[in-house]
C-alpha cells in the first residue's frame, strides 16, 4: 500500500452526524482491482473507477483492519506472508 489518505464527509455542523471516513488506497491497477473485488466480497463500501484510486468507507477499527489485511494479502510476496504466519504460530505455541 503506497499511501492512505482519509477524508471525512461533512453532513452538517455536528460531528456526530459525519459520514464514515473515505480512505483512498493508492495501488497499481491490477492490485487495486483485486483489492476492490475482495472488499466487495466482504460487503465493504468501496468504489473504484477506471484510472482512479480505490476509495473505501471505513467506519470501525475492524473495517480498517480488514482493509489493511486484504491489501497485505494481495500486495506482499507469498513467502513474506508465510514467514509472518510461521512467526505467529511460534509465538502462540512456544516449543
């Protein structure tokens, strides 16, 4: 993930009524489309136009983690993901 930018949509003077953050995720075309499709499968509100960045509505910490996780799973080399999973197992089940 190259860059994340958040814009909060305004819906009046009180901040409580503000719409969820719209986070722009800068990715290359192939990764952007793959991330978009996966987020759609997860029923996350997102939009992706031709030659436009991916924009995702993030309204909870869990949604932020889901977006981060999907981006990592698609953009990182598989060996890196495998190493990370192995480290997690070792921490959870010390020998």
